C-alpha cells in the first residue's frame, strides 16, 4: 500500500513537471511576441510579434561574441573552466569542473564577468544551442564549444536574451542555422548574430524574467520532490526485500 501511494505521488509529480515545462514555453512565447499588446507585425522567420517593438538582429544588441579556449583540460590547475555541460536551466553551473593554467594576459582575455551569456555552439542536434547566464562567485574561463555573448545592457537584459534563445520563438531560429556533422551539430557566431529579436521596453523585459524565474523555481522544487519520492520508494523496496 505504501509503495503504491509513493508511485501515485511520483506520477502526479511527473505530470506537474511536464505542465510546468508547457507553461514555461507558453508564457515565454506569448510574452516575447507581445501577443496581447494590440497591433501586430509579422516576419516569416518568427511569425507574429508586437508592432510597437523594433525587430533587431542579435548582432546589433551585442558588444562581443567570443569563442572559448581550446587548450587541453585537466583535474587540477589555476583556473576552473566552464564547458557545455555547465549550462543548465538558463544558468551557468560549477558542476564537474575541469581546470587549466593560463598566463595572466590570457586569463584577462577569457575571464567571465557576471551577466555574460554563454551559448553552446557544438553538441548533439538535440542539445546544441543551450544557453546560460554566468553569475558564479570566483574566477572562471570558458571552453571552445561555448561562445561568450556580451549584451548591450542599455537595450537588452542578459537574462531576457538567454530566455529568448531557449524559448520557442528563439529556439526555432537557432535550429534553422544549425549545420549537422557526423556526430555533432554546430552553429557559428556569424549565424547566431542573424537571429531576430523583437525588443520590448526594459520594464517589460524585467516582468518576463520574473515570470520565468517563478516557473523555473516551481520546476526545481518539483524535481527535488520527485527525487525524494524516488529515494523513499527505493528504501521501501529494500526494506520489503530484507524482511
């Protein structure tokens, strides 16, 4: 009976997690198009969007696009290196870091600054194009499969750009520029800068980021509960087999 109840709880959490993903996609796509703001414009690459917003190529909203380091990495060294697996849920993470040694001048060239957006330019077709905002304590540099995007912060919030690239309206454009290799897919910085963004006012961008953070927080809590339920189920099974 206990195990059955746990399984039902896990199923409910799975459904809640899937709904959260669907909600995230729906909220972001509608908000980033400004669907409810009256007059609409249309572009063949993105569909409908608010006619009150300027449609701007991403390259015009950036100060820098920079490829990362291609040096060999190890388990020790002076500087931790962020790689493509360090981008999760729109954030840069410090999980499973590798390291390298650098000259001071090279470190200054590749040192990450809070607000940098990291874009995964090479991965499997399903995973290429992931993005995350860097906001970690300490000093980090980044590896060659990532592109650093520095945003003109007087026009666009880094968090908004990252969410845009992950949302349906941006993701479809990213994938349209992807080239497939034998085992990996790629997108270069030149094509990335061609992605079109309807740019809303700052206050609107801030509201969208708050909504996304709220939905993402709900997803994280659901995943934590699901993990706990799984651990409890395994414990119940183990105790049942031992008795």
